[in-house]
C-alpha cells in the first residue's frame, strides 16, 4: 500500500481514483494532523469486512479517539 498526502490526493484526485478503480490499487491518505484513511476499491472492503465477526466490525468503528 502506498502512502500519500491528502494534498497530493486532492491535487491528482482523478488520477488516483482511476488507479483505485481500474488497477485496484490501495492508498493510505495521510492528513496534515497525522490521521489517515485508506482509499481502496469498495469490493475489496466488502471482502475484508466479510472476514470480521460482529464484535470486530463494531469495534473498528467505536474503538478510536477521533472524537477526542
């Protein structure tokens, strides 16, 4: 997985979306404050989430400190 800045992602949005959609690439998009998200094809997220049980899925959305 390739890490890029949010600024780079926004500047070259169409190029990155094409790479994600057609080449199935995945990117870690790092924000200036250090937080990050993953940009990936939805069907790959579906496969990953299908391997999680209900507690793991719930915890992935609730066990973080983003709201702090």
